[in-house]
C-alpha cells in the first residue's frame, strides 16, 4: 500500500468554484503550515501535562491498583478519558454526528482508534516492567519509524533535512531523563511495538483527514478507544469489575484529573491534531510531537516528581535544534491546501 501525499513543492492547488468549474488557486501556504506547527506544539504541551494528571489519578488509586491489578484500573482510566472526550465532541461539534451513518467514517475512525488503543495499551502494560527513561527513549522511536514508514509507503519521501530532524528529535526525547538502560526484556519489546503503532497513527491521521471529515473521524475514533478500553477493563477485572468501577469513581482525587485527561489530553489535543496535522508532512509532525517528554519533564520538575539533571538541558536542546533545523529549511510552499473532506 502506498500513501499519497501532496507534493511539497507544487505552489498551485486545484479547487472548485461555486459553479463546479475547476480553477487553479495560487497562494502561499507557509502561514498555514506554521499555524499548524504552533497548534501541534501546543498539543505536545497539553500531552506533557497529561503525565501529571495520570500520575495524580494513579496516586489516588493505590488501593485499587493493589486490589484489582494495574491493567484493568489503567484501562478503565483510558476508557473514562476517551468517553469524556466523546461526549465533548458530541456537545461542541453536533455536525460530527452525521459521520455515525457513514461506513467510510467508521472504517477510518476504526483504523485511527484501533491504532491508538493498541498503542496506549501496550505502553501502559510495559510501564510496569521498565523505568521511565527507557520507556521515553523507546517510545520516541516512533519518530524514526514514521520516517521509515513514510519513505516506504509514500510517493513523496521526506526531504533530507527531515532525516536530521528525526535523528535529533529521537536523541533529544530519548535522553532527556538520562541515558536509557536497555536490557531488551519483554517490556522493552512491547514498548517498541507501542512506538510502531503511534507511528502508524501519525501516518494514517495525515492520510485519512485529507480524505474524510476530521471531526467525524475524531468522534468515531473516540468511540472505538473508549469502548475498546472499557471492554479491556471488564475482561481484566473479571468478577470484580463492578466493584472496581464503583471504587475508582468514588475515590477522592480521581475525577478531576480524569476529566482533565479527557478535556485536554483527548478532546483538545486529538481534535487539534486531526484538524491541523494534514497541513504538514507526517515526519515533521512526528518531530514536533517529540516535544511531549520535554514538557512532561518541565512539569515534573515544577511539582517535584522529577529531579534536575544536565541531561534535561541536553535532551531539550538537541530536540529544539532539530525542530529549528526543520523549520528554517522548510520550503515556502510546504504543503497544498487540503481538499474538502467528505464522509
């Protein structure tokens, strides 16, 4: 399968006028691409904060984690997060409901939701067995994987500067908490699988949001992740599921961080991602997303969850330089305007 991307150097775009005739539109797309870059950078800022919110929720659920096990409890938190986001999409974007009647939207949302579900589940399972710095490094491999998969699947491979950006983003994100200590147990292997699915999610987000309505795709993908995670929680909880759900929902200190995860981490971030990533090359988007561990480390420093280390400056600095390199070498017409998506 080959993914068709817009040629990054073609300054003209085909558009349809009101009477249906095809016309050529010539305009500069640099402002649009830069706006997308800033929006995606804000997404990484919120994703960095989700580290704090998830930590707060898990700290409040120490008893439940011990009683019911880590997997079903975390799966329930993921389900609540995405079900909250689903309700918010329905409330703020009622037109997205029309996509629920479209088989193509369900197919696209199923792809994006399924990739997110596997990525989240594999990451949370592996975190039980590896330290955070190793997880950060291995998860950051999705930047490299995005570049390799794009080169294999796309008719327009990334330009050379993006490969340097990929290398710098991977090193920066991976070493921000110090050199990872790899032993290649099952936890490390599962985290690499997680990185692969996140890379595929980036690539298919770019492909599908160019072809289909982004908000409709967002809604169906939230439904897939939310109810998929809930099913995993039910299976993992076994006969104790009802008690687990009741205990989690009634535990003080859980509802607010979970709501923030749904509002910020899922609703805002994924709506923004689906709306704006299509204006950029998927590899450049992946390089920007690598800022997530930087913000998580900054927030962790602020509340005392992370200790200061010179590796923070090294990792953050290398990642920033990689993004600057990509930005200053981007052509003026880096992407074409997106075609009007249809359900």
